[in-house]
C-alpha cells in the first residue's frame, strides 16, 4: 500500500467510527478534499491563509 493510500484510509477512520460504511467513508473523505480545495482556491483571506500554510509545509518538507 502506498503512503497516499495509507493516509486516505487513516482519514476514513473517523467517518467509519461515526457509523458510515467503508464506501460512505471514502466518499466523505473525497467530499472533505473538495471542500478544502474550494476553500483554498477562493479569493479570500481564508483561501490565502490556506495557500500560505500549504506552501510553508511544502517548503519545510523540501528543506528537511
């Protein structure tokens, strides 16, 4: 299993603990990602803050 697949499954756990099926949990994670993407790309202070945080994390990972 790839690292990305492991992360996706880990993100499904809270949804499954809330009573969702495996399929529903997967859909919920995708819906979470869509909400994050839409928030990050909107032209607002919140969108800019999300982009700044992503850039900081990417830079830190590359510098490590």
